[in-house]
C-alpha cells in the first residue's frame, strides 16, 4: 500500500471540531531515529496498520521528554501528578484510509497514575520507570530511565543549539516529527486518537551521548550511530478521545 500523500499528512494538522479530553505540554524533546527494514516493522504491527515510509525507508524512534501541566479538560493541574518524565519507543504507520500516525512499542513514565490511566483509557503500552532529568548551567540536559519489572534502560545527554525552524512538508524532519494521530490496540480492536499542537520549533542537537537497551528490548538491531537526530523546546498539546478504527 502506498504511503499517504503530503495533502493527507497536512490534513491532520487541522484542529478536530470536538472538545479535547486532556491538555498537556511536551517540553525539551529529543528525537533519535534509527532506520529499520520496513518488513521487520510491518511484522510487528496489528492488522489494519501499515508501515509508513519516507523514500522507501522506515524508522524507529526513541523520544525522551518532559510532560508538564498534564490534566483532564475538566480539572486543574495537581501538584505531584501533573508533571513527570516520559520516554517512548515508536514507529510510523498509516491505516487503510491513508491517515498517517504513530505506533508506540513502549512508553516509560515515572508517574504511576499516568501509567494506569493511559493503559485504561487509551490502550497504550505504558510502563512504570525510575527516571531523572536535569539541565546543567551549560544547557546540557541529562536524562536517565530504568524500567521497573522487565528491565530496560536508557540514558542520554544533549543540548539544543542554533536557530529555531519548522519542518518543511516533504522533508524527513516533517515525516518523523509532525505527527498528529496515534494508534493503539485495545483488546482485539484498533483505535486512533488525535492530538493538536502548533508545528514543533526544531533545533539541532549538540553534545549528544546515549546508551541503553530500549531497542534491544523490542528485538530491534541497534547501531552505534542513529540515522537522524533533532530536538525541540516543546509545544502545548490538546488530546482528543480515542475512536475505533473501522
């Protein structure tokens, strides 16, 4: 099946007409991507989803970031609950309707209530992890995660640098970063959920180091060098209810 067109991808930027169910802010994101054989990814997807490709290439990403001001649409932020760390392993897919989105292999988080809610209401594969993050005076972020139970680790250091820019449609950055739809499996059903935010303000990454076995935990081969690296200071995000995919 052919990948979605640029027009189909851009159409998902439009804000849904219904009301959001949650508000969040995603801050200090690092996007690390590795190129993986498309057939290998396709074999790991549920029925109804197809691996999305850029010029025939497929990717798996590791994305650490801060979740801030997380709250249901009808409640205020709660100290100790509304801010936490997250780390996801993801790939890029589309459905039979040509809607491009994200498929998560795992999401680690250091807030147990968020893990419970995401699993229950969104069908997402969240895991509780011990996580720390800090930013040094020189602007370098230090991030570390160790999953509880079935152990999986990741650590990185990096700094955002240079001019801020937005991904141009048709570029690899746009393909990897500008995603406004997620897919999840609940029971035997496939569901999708929309998110809405302004285009990511992107910057290049300096001083990058990373280590860990998150990709190995998903049975992906790992290379010393990632295929693509970019960062973002963050965006404000509206989250919409998941819906069953026909």
